[in-house]
């Protein structure tokens, strides 16, 4: 496992994603910006990431491709970043005695409740991903959440333990770095594909979903994910449907 990852801790910032973007040349491959408090944290679909200061892990990791970074990555292979990120979080939580699943594309759920979310932002040039900033919010010590959050949980709520955030991020960052290193060097690609699909939340069972933007509801069964990262869902008629991000919503 990677010995140490360069982590830059801040007491407060608007968003670690934006902090990295403002000072991007200063961040090497696999370096991390972390904040005890985010005043304007961002999540998927333009949502805010709400986390109480000093109780959770809110950080962004920089991935560079080409040059002194990882080997060049085709834009069409970009979903490998999602797989490497989510599988690393699962490994970390499993090591802490927390069994979890992946709600496509990159939320982490424990028994139907959300413990971790991600925002992955890629930079492209001529069909290649030149860099990626992977923002992660993991609920650690928080036990009281805003009513606007439908189904949150945290490590403390699940285990009854209190965690040292800096110690935990040191451990998690190393697991992430190793996960990226294996997949982007061409190792473990097939096994990562199988593991990601096996961990999909609601896989193999019919549940209700809604298509976007029309909001039409249907019952479907998740079968897996296409090579490009689309969610493969079979409806009650046996028809296979493939959805890109923002084209389908889970009815929770």
C-alpha cells in the first residue's frame, strides 16, 4: 500500500473542489485538499453537500494523466475513475466493519441509507482525460442531520465509535491511491468490473424508478453497467433499457 499521501488540511473553505481548481498547479498527482468545514460544498446534480464542520471527511483528490501522472486515459474509459473511487470507499468501510453497496454511479449506501457521496470533475483534451478532481464527502462522526436529507447515516451511527478525522483520512487516502494505481496501470480491470457490478444497490430485484426529465415511473431490475458506465435496467416486459447519468432517478 502507498506509504503516505500529501494531504493539505484547511480549517474552512467554500469547497475543496473549488479550492483545488483555484490552485491546481500546486497539486501533484494523488494529492488531497481537505477541510474541517465546507461553507459551499457541492454534490451531484448541482446539489449542496451538507455536512457539519469538524465531524466528517470532506476532501478532494487530484488525479493527473500523462506526463508524470498516470498513463493517458481515453475519455471513453472515464468510468474507471468512478469504479476505482467507489471500490476504495467500500474497502475502507468494510475494514471498519461496515458492509455497504454502491448506488450507481457513485453514492455509497448502507442498508438503504447514504453514508458517502462523490463529485467527479474531469478535464478533457483531444479525447483524453488530462486530469480529474474527485470530491468525496463521507459521514463519519455526525449523528444529527438536517431534515432535508432523506436517508443519511454515518460511521458513528453504525458502529457507536468516534473517529479521528485526520487518522481516518490518512488511511482512506492510501486506499484510494492504491485503487487508482491498480486500475490505471491496467491491473485488476476485469475483477474491478465484476466487483463493482456485484455491489450495485438494488441489483437483481425489481424496484421503482423515474425517467428524466419527464418523471415517468416504471418498475425495473438493475442488471449491471455498460462498458461506458450506463446503468442497465430490465423492465417488467423484459425490455433492456440503458440510462446515462441524470436520465434515471431512484424512488427511495
